[in-house]
C-alpha cells in the first residue's frame, strides 16, 4: 500500500503546477463551504438564542407572514391562553423594526412592564426599568453606548420621542434594542389590539406539549411551538438561507467535480503509455486504481487542508455579518464544518477520479503500448 | 515450458479483418534462446504479446509451464506477467520520472517483495548489466544503450522463467547492439532463463540457438545453431 501511495505522491509532485491549481480550486470550494456554512449556522444559532432570550417556553405567532416574529395576531388571544391548565405566565410582545434616532432597521421590543422581570434577567446600569405604560423607554447598554444616550436623554422611535429612563444589561442580543411599554409599541407600530408574538411559561415543564395541544385546539389560526423549535419554524426565512447555502455548495461542488475530472482524465490520457508499462510489468487493475485514487485523495486532502487554513484566518480575526448599518454578528467557528469541508474535498476528488480510473483499469497493456 | 498451439490473431479494423498471425505452433524449452526473425509487419510483436500474456489470441492456446493462459482472468494474467515473464521493449518503455534503480524495482513492487531485498536485488541487477554507477539516473539522463540495459535488468527482476525481447537492439547503434547481444548471451548462459527475441536483422538472430522466421503471419521451419 505504501509503495503505491509513494508512487501516487511522486505523480502529484511531477505535475506540480497543474496539481497546485487543482488543489487551489478545491480549496476555494472548501472556503465557500466553510464560510457559508458558518454564516448559516451562526445565524441559525443566533436566531434560536434570540428567541430563547425572549423568554418563555412556548411561542405563539403568525406563521403565514414572511418573517413570523414581525407578523401579528390578536392581542386578546392571551385571555384564552390564560384559561388553559398549567399555564403560568402569558406575555404579549411586540417586535418591531423601526428607525431609532438616526439608525434605520433597529428592533424595538414592546413589553408589558409587569412581564419584564418574569421573562427577562437584567441588571440596570443607569436609572430604572419601566414599570408603567407611560411613554418612556429603556435602552440596552450596547445600543446606548452607540447612540451615546444616558438617562434623561430622549430617543426617537419612528418619529415618536420618548424619554430614556434606564440603561439595562442582559448579556443577550436584547442589549442592542430599545424596550418600550407594550401599549406604546402598539401605538408606534399601528398594532392596536394586536401583538407580534405571545410568550407562555408553564407551571410544569412536562406539560409543555399538553399546553401546546390545547392552544392549537383553542386557536387554530396561529402557530404554537416550543421556543427551542423556533429556528425550524422560521420558515421561509431560515429555509431560504439554508437552501441558498445548499445551492451555493452544489454549484461550487459541481464546478469543482468537473474541473477535477477534467484534470485527472487529462492526466490519465497523458500517462496511458506509462499505465500500459506498469500493467505489462505485472501491475494489477487494482494497483493502477489505487494509485490514481490515492493521487486524487491526496489532492483532495491538500485542497481541503488549504481551504480550512485559509477559512480559519478571517473567522479567527472575527469576521462579521452586517445586520444593520451599525450592528453586525460575529461568525462563530464550528469545528464540524471544517471536518465536513475536508471530507467533501476528498470525496469530490475521489468521485471525480472514478471515470478515468475505470478507463485506465480496463485498458489492455498491449493496446496502450501499441497506440498509447 | 512455453508452447503456442494453433495460435491465430486477427485485428478488426472497422469492417476489415486483418490477420496478423495464422496457426502458429511453437515449442520452447527451458534455457532456450530463440530468435523470431521477420520483416516489419510480419507479426513479430503480435506473437510476442500473445506469448507474454499482453494480448489474447483470436484462436489457439498459449501454455506456460503447463498452464493454459489463454482463458485466464486479467488478474491471473497480471500475476503471470509479474512473476513468470520479463519484457524488454524496443523503445525500452522505462518510466521517465523514475530513476534506473526505481525502474528495476517496479516489477518487484507489484510482486510485493520487501523494500530492502528489492533494493539490493535491483542494485545487483544493474551491476550485472554494467550500470552500477548510474543507479539514480533518470532515463532522460541515460544513453539509448544504457536505457536498454536498465530495461533488461528490469525484465530479470522477478527471476522470470521466460524473457521476451521485442527488437531489443532495434533502436541502438552498432556498438551498443553488440554489447547488448553479448549481455543477453551471458545472461542466458548464467541464469538458464528462456530468452525469446524478435528481430528483423539476420545478424542479430544468429546470436540465438534457434531461429524461427515469420512471414506474413506464418512461422517457417526453425533453424538450429550450435
């Protein structure tokens, strides 16, 4: 085995430039795979975390809207839900995209002040949390830092100016938003009698499924599910992101596959005579097959490792996905994505070699020595 | 040792059938040195390919050491080529990227000979053919005569019972031709291996113990020397 591997290695070094270019092509595929996968996974994990940061064990929303947590359902559904056994807390919450001061596309949360301590864990950095439905706002410390706001300043949300009464910290994405009383949010976002989502906690964690079934029976026109299933429920948004990723991998993978098939096939045709000599000297079909497959696998490994190393540089340096003009999400490093990238690179190379291998193994030595 | 019985080979070139060999009968004993002489296109290479398990006949049989190789699987034929037969080609057919030593090691790699013994044997064989000082040279760094010597050393690597040589001097000058033929004579004498060579040159054929002439795919009666 090592001898054949050694021969494969020598063959690779023999056509160094061509093989370096092939490995670079594979590396580019691996880079695309790792970066796109990392972005997708980061977004999925971030959305899941964001939704779990909203508090509650059950989420109820309007799944038919494009971005469900930005859709709306009747506020009075909370009354029906409160009647269900094992329900502990019911909180209507508004999640609205708005212009905050000079910043477009910022998320504003509308919460009943009494629900805030129930659904969120926070510490106040300045001032106090809102406790009434008066037109006041509290700002997450990261966003406050960015806007340079302090208690006593005003903040303008979609043209409505509110005094800032507190700066809070949760160590979640909510540190980047503004929280206003639920009724104020209804007014700002023209959602009188409506709510974006309803969050529910239960008295017994074992009864979550029971409560979900009851809500579904009671309110058939809404989507009800566990908070941890939120990512999967974020259709079509998350699905679109995932499918775009798959499409990118497939296009890059197919391009790589044909590129490598071309390189390997050309290489085999150029070496037809040499393969004939090896067979005339007693090489079995399996020996020739191993040699070519090893060559391809080595190329795949080389390209895969190169791609992993190059991808690691921007990720370790803190590659960011811009969310708005002022906020960005740092892309996480997922070790399994690197492993998959390497395996895919090797698999594409080996698959691409199958046709030329088949041709080489079938050739009779006298044919290639005669015509090769 | 080696026997061809009613061996025929016809090439199909589109709709035309070209008979290359017709009813060849040949018997070669252990230690024989036979030359098959004939002009270009007489079927010498085709015959050698059939005897050496590089090709399959249209009809007839080839027996090597009492084994009929005609209907063998490709895997078993590989074994025959690896262990029973040594080949020397007119154009040497050395692997260009490999050193002389590595080229001689090749058949032993396929025979799964351990590295140490393989290297020692390859060095010894190259020494036998007078190339002890050229072990690490690649084919492109060797003269035509030297390349053919490497090819001969390679053919002997697995101690084959039969060594087939297709116009081994066809591409060499007079001096190299003489040297190579002397070497073949000596190897045949020392190793007691069976040598079959093809040539178009009657002067080369005279080095052999027996000469069979091939004309238009048919073998003429054998002439014996010495």
